[in-house]
C-alpha cells in the first residue's frame, strides 16, 4: 500500500456505497441488508474494489480510498 505511483481509480456509485459501509465496519451481509441486495452481490462489489485498488483486503481498500481522497474519513 506504499505505492506512491497509485492513480485513483474511478468507482461506480454502488462501489462507493459499499466501500463507505465497509469503512463503518459492516459485514457483507449487513451491507446487503442496508442496500437491499444479496450478500453475494456485495462480495462482488468488494472484490471489484479490491482489484481496482490492487489490495488484498477491504481494510486496505478503505485505507487507500481515504489516503487518495475518494472517501472522507468515516
């Protein structure tokens, strides 16, 4: 995560919502309940976010998003 060459990637509006709830510590199941979708759909979005940010965990994605101004500190 110390990659200074990282260029912020554009997230979809739904990915931004999922990432925000991840920042609040919600599980995929909880996020699904909040957003009205299935847990597997949330996991799909989380996987896309982690791929776009090139990180292995959702915590890493939240940290990168905050670092690059894509997510206000929760």
